[in-house]
C-alpha cells in the first residue's frame, strides 16, 4: 500500500494522475477486503463502487460539494477516502465507525442513511437550501437500481425533474438489490443495457465525440443533437429525460477514465442530470464476484472462500428468521390460501424457503414496504391469507398502509416483524424498537410476541386462523432458545391468552417476548434471596388476557412490565392505563428500552446496557421491592 495512507482527505486525490487513481482504487479494494475479513460488514456494495467513489471525490470538491449516498452500506470506500482509514478496524463495533452514514461521524457524511431511497429527496432539499442561501456548490445523490423499486425515489425524481435545480443523480446499476433486483424498471434498465444495437450506436457516438476537436463540452451542436435523438430512441435515458433529467450513460462504473471524463463534463452543466453507471456488486472479492452471497459477511471470514475461519459450534442454534422461514414454508404446503410477501428481503426474512416450496405464492415486491402492505390488503379482500414478512424497522415506512388499507377495513393480514428489538451492529437506523408502540395504537390490530420459536410458530398459526382483522408477531435478531418444532406439530396459541410461568407474591413481572426467559432467570435468582416473583408471559399484548390480569392484580401490589421496545407508549404504558382502571392502588412500573438513541454494539451488550438481561431485570425488581418496603 503506498497511495492510500497518503490520502488524508479528498483534497489529496487532486494531484494524482489517472494511473495513480487506478492504483489507489486497487489499494482501496484490497484494504476493504482485508479489513472486512476481521470486522465483517456490507462488503459487496462497497466493492462495487470503488472506482465510482474515487472518481466522485476526485471530480467534485467535497465536502463543499455534497455527496448524498443512498442506504449508506456502500460507503466504506467513501469512509476510506474521507479521513477514516485509521478507524476502519472499528467498523460496526461499539464506539466505532458506523456501517452506514452518520452526520455526527464526518462532515463528508452529508445525510444519515440506513433505510433505502432517501437520497434524491434529501439531495433536492439541499439543492433548494443552497439556492435559497444564494450559494454555489453541487449536490450529487448516489442511488442503486434497487432504490428505484421504491416509490420514494420517484417522488424525489418527480419533484427534482420539474424543479430545474442544479442536481446530479448517479444511478449505480448493478442489477442487484440484496437479492437480484425485481420489477419492470429493473428489466427495462437491463434490456437497454444489453441491447446490441444500442451498443453499436454508442460506439459510433464515442468515435464521433473522440474525433471532435476540443473537450466533450465543445462537441459540435450537430453531434450532440444527434446523440440526444439517438439516445431517446435507444437508451434508458428516455424515461429519465421525460422526468426532466438530462441523461448520461450507461457508462462502465469500473472504468476510471470514463467515470472521470463523464463526471467532469456533467459537473460543468446545470439543471437535473442523471448519470447511469453500470457496476458489479462484490467486484474483486477473492472468493468470486457473487453479489448476494457477499452482500454482508460476519467478522472473521476468509476472503478467499467467504467462509468463517473459526468453525461454528457443532450444533448451532438456528435463528428466529430460519425457524420462521421453515415454519411458514410448511404452512404454505398445508394451506393453499397462504401467500408470503417480502420487500426485497427474501433471505433476510427467511421467506426464500417459502419461495422454494411454494413458488407461485411468493412475492418479492422490491424495496416497497408501503406497496407490500397495500398489495397484501388487496389479496386479503379476495380471501387469500397474506403473510407480510418485513423487518420491524422497515415496516415503519408502511404505517399509513397498515392503518388505512388494512386495519380500517379489518383485513386479515399477518405481519411478521423480524429484527424486532435491539439489532446489534447495524445500529440506530435498523433498531426495531418502535413496533410495539406503533402497533398497539392501531385499532383492531392483534399484537403478539413469542418467548421462543415454538410459540412463534403457534402465534403464526393463530394469526392465520384469525380472520376478523390484522395480526402481528414480533421476534428478534437472535438465535432461538429452544429447538424449533415442525409446524405440523404446533397448535395455534389460544387467542388472547397469557401464561403464568411462575407464581410468587411480592412483585408480578409481566414479560413480553424475548424478556420472558430472562425474567424467569431473574425470578430464580431473586427466589434464592427470598423474594417471590410471579412471571407472566404476555404473548398477546393486544387484546390482553383480562382474566389472568385481573387475577394478577388481585394478588399483587406491584407489577413490573418488561419489554424489548421503547418505553414510551409501549406495553408498559398500555398496561398502566388498563391496571389503573382495575385497581388504582396497584402500582405499575415499566422497564423497556429508554427513550434515547441506542448506538451499535453486540446485541447482548445492548440488552445488558438497558437492563433487559436477567441481571438487569433482577436489579429493577429488587429496587422496586425496596422502594415499596420503604414506602410501606
Ligand atoms: C426501506 C428499506 N428496506 C429494505 C432495506 C434493506 N436493504 C438494504 S440494501 C438493500 C438493497 C439496495 O439495493 P440498491 O439500492 O441497488 O443498492 P446496492 O446494494 O446495489 O448498492 C436493501 C433491500 C433498506 N435498507 N431500507
């Protein structure tokens, strides 16, 4: 490595020759592969944009010019070029560099990201602010073709195209979302890219431009006019041109000369323009350039094979995702009215297993959570039983669809919310901390959370059997504590019921989902200290089990509600209101995730930090009991 250590900021790129820029790109790629083998992370997307990132920082005057990256998982090369090389070993670790973009991390991170398709809207906001301030700088949004499956991107394009503002959109087209991209736009981009007639015309244009005297901007009007008209016939540009963008491309995103030349020409222009760049996700990964396999890898992998260096435990516990995927797949074989819907996350949600066993009833709709939910609502009106498997954090995108399209019409859609709770290294953008609060607020929504995988499948069955309205279940990014049963052996959890798992007389813990087993462990510790705790598994948050609650309230002076979700307007808050109506003398304390941003760290650390492990729950119960004793 000779060049990279000398790049302290993008200003250090400016004196480099084209050959040196190419050399630097190779060094960035090698550094990424090396560092990610230890830290893990989203390696595939970054490897695809090494040359693009180098060219953008070379051509544009960052941070004065603003680069707005979509999602942010492809920003590792950007981090390397913007003074963060030395910190790369801390990527995704506690107190380390974020795996996404963060305004507090660097002035070069112009807009925080983690969820897809925000870049065009944010960039337009920045461009308008620039114009209001009477300033002069460039704003560039870099979006993937996956982001073009998302409605928000079109809202941004629609607004920006008509605005005539000075804004550049770089479309990084690698034909991949996390999985291969889906949908009509994706097909359109691919077909034109591969159209041999277009390529012949393009080389002819290239020759004409090369033979023209002076730089590209000086090419005669005739050639440019011809180029424009030919383009509108043969290129994907026609779509973007109709939306008000001047279209450039497609260009090879690994050809530094082509990138630098095009971006240099584009920089001098004004108005909305779109540069279409073709890249290969995972470019240069030693184990092969497989976009989906290398989307993200855990720490400690061997880049030559992509496999873990340390052997996994002999019988590793499956994840909730895997147990859910297998159970749903079986349910699909059992019932021909069940369909599975994912918003671009077939592997992440486990629904890829369902896709294999029930291919005609599996729908990947793209990064389109709102559409996924309303599409499910449409299916439900016709007697189909849709299961929408969407991460808790991404379902936030579809809240209006959940209320307006599903709940108000009492449609039986099942929402399977994976990654609910604390999510570990992905950090604040991906936290599933709000679903309890947002789902409890939806009229007619059944809200549930299992304590283990068997109960998760029992709740899934209960959800499918519940035909009078929507039903959601939430489960964590974690391994299961039990051995997942076969779906065929799992009965539905009786609707609206709780489970009293341990009876005591001092404090009653009303535990939700992932907190049930730690609450039991805490109760065992406290029992040895002479404190007798009741533990209730509140697997149905709404509707709650009225009989069991009444009995618990009758027998205890003090309840503690424990949940892995924000403490604001969560189950604890909900129970506080309900219990006040039953017996105003009974005190309800809440124990959830505090109302602050929870930073990246291993999930177990995060649970301990917020007191949601067994020790934290025991501490809280002790403190409550002591305060009660003092008051009494
Ligand atoms: C709203 C939302 N839904 C789902 C995801 C999960 N996700 C992360 S990256 C990605 C694919 C993005 O594809 P693309 O925009 O083409 O970018 P690339 O990975 O190719 O750079 C998805 C679906 C997300 N980040 N945000």
